[in-house]
C-alpha cells in the first residue's frame, strides 16, 4: 500500500471533517447560493463536460466495456439539462436542517423535542453515471453535509469536469472547497483506504454493481447505506384493467433496461393470463425482449427458453424478462418475498382490499399500486435527486434524498428545573 495514497486519503478526510462543521452551520440562503452557482457553472461548462464525456466513452469502447455501462456513462445536452434541473429541484426543497419536531412538555416541566441535523461527512463510491457527481454534491450541500466522491475510472474525465463546476459554485457562495471533494486518482487501492477513515467519514454510500457493493459492505469500518439487487416485480391481479396492466408491465421493463427499478419478473394471475399474455408478449418481442416463462406461460406464448429457479432471482439489467403464472394474491406475495430483493414491487388491480394487502405484506422499500416500477427514484418521488436507493431498514430506506442524509438529536428546554428522584 502506497504511503502517499494513505496520506492523501487522510488529508481528504481531515479537510472534509473541517468543512462539514462550516456547512452544517451555513444558513439556507448560503447553501441556496452554492446550488444556484453549481447549476449556472454546469450550464456554462456544457462543451467542456461533453468533451470530457466523449473522452471517457472513447476509452470505454477501446477497453470493450459492456454496452449497458457505456449507456449509463453517456452525457449529452439533454443529460446536462437533467443534471441542472436536479440541482434546482434540490434548491427548491425545504431545508430540513434545524427543523424541530415533537416538542412537548413533560411532567417535570421540561420540553423535549427532536432537531434534524446533518450526518457530517458522506463518502460515495459509484460507477459509470457521471450525473451522480452533481446529484450527490447538491444533496450533500442542501442537507448540510460535506462529501467525498469516488466515481468510476471509466467516468474520470467527466467527473472531474463536473467537479470543477461544483467547486466554482461553492467558492462563489463562500463555502469551503472541501465541502465536496472528488478523488483525483483512479487507483483502486484508494477505495480500501477510504473504508478505513471512520475517524472522519460518518457514512458510506456505494452505488454500482453488486460486486462493488458487496466489497464495500464486507470491508467497510463505516456504516453503509446500500442496495445489492433490483429484482423488481409487477403482479397482475385477476380483477385488473388488462389494458392498464399491459401498459404498466411493458413500461416497467422497457422504459430503461439497465436501471435497478426495471421489471425483472412479471407475475400474472392464471385466470387472466390467456387474455393478457399473448398480446403483451408480442409487444415485448417487437421491442427485443427475451422472455423466459414457467410451464403455464410457455403453453400460451413463445418463450426463448423455459425459466428455471435462477431466473426468479435474476437481475438482468437488460432486455430479458422472467414470466410466471400464479394462482392469486397469496402466491404472488409469497413469490416476491422469497425471490425479490426488497427494492420495488407493484400490483395492478381494481380491488382496494387486495391493493392494501399487497402494500402491507410485500416487504420492499417501494411498494406500488397501478403504476410503473420505473417511477422508483428520488427525482420522481419529489426528492429532487438521490444518492442511491437503500433496501436496508436502518438508517434510511428507499430513495435516499435530503432527509436520508440527516439524523435527529434530542433537544431539551427548561426553566431551572432540577431532577428529584
């Protein structure tokens, strides 16, 4: 292990801790000025960002990186517009820091409540998508945290170009540059060094492939917010509007393939499968989706191959879909809770009581009724952006936005009361 690298990472951690104390105390107006500055700088640096992104894509193609990863890497003007919109949405959100809730008098005369406070220093380790750099930076600033960012080596040039815009916005608003720091190295050993910085970093957020997240969870000395898989389901009930169900099932799979909220297993009540599946299968096949079905499904439609046990656990992140006929709601819930990853699952039904049962009994971070699983992200949930999606139950669950990057402390107000036992 390079001594220089260890010293470098220690320095990042130390500077982040110092900056975290400044940004935690910063008024909302100062944080807003920083976000506005980041958005403006990003807009002005479009050509530089796109040029850096083209450099990354050329290198990725030369290194024969898988196409889904290159798709995630790509940034055009529309992507930059979405980045800017995300920053401005975060700016428009209510500042959670300092909010006091549940303040109530106790029999002793004291008042006890809870105040929302920043976590401190957040470290993010992520792959491919360079837009995560500005999403994480804007959420960290708004929630009063400092952050250390380590993007994937395949997006190094893009991330550095975006990071320069973030730095420009911070400095213009009077916040420390070290509020948001990007690693200036692609050395994989830097990740191992980061995971040891429990003196300076309060939480690690890994965002990327299963191998990355498993490694972080295994090696980190710091608490981790994460999800490992996105094995998402849509269950079509026998009292569903079948046109609605077909549109939801199709969109849940095909709107984007290489995302963690994409549909991976479609469950269909056996009573409506003959009416739903043939037409829906044609739509999937025309879109280039490979279907893998149970025995009953294969009797109704042409499947590329029979589904096996591994398919029910699979996160394809591509144009492949497992399809299974089930006897009803109980079987659907049992299947989801057994094979799912507790990420996002949806029911399509016209029965209110069944919808309530599904919402109550499916143990996932997002549970949906009559809508597409592709909505499961911070932007669509009104969070402005997200640092990731958590399938853990502590400390945050689901898309992690501003509130997920804060904690609460007890505040107690008195007027001279003393305790008598």
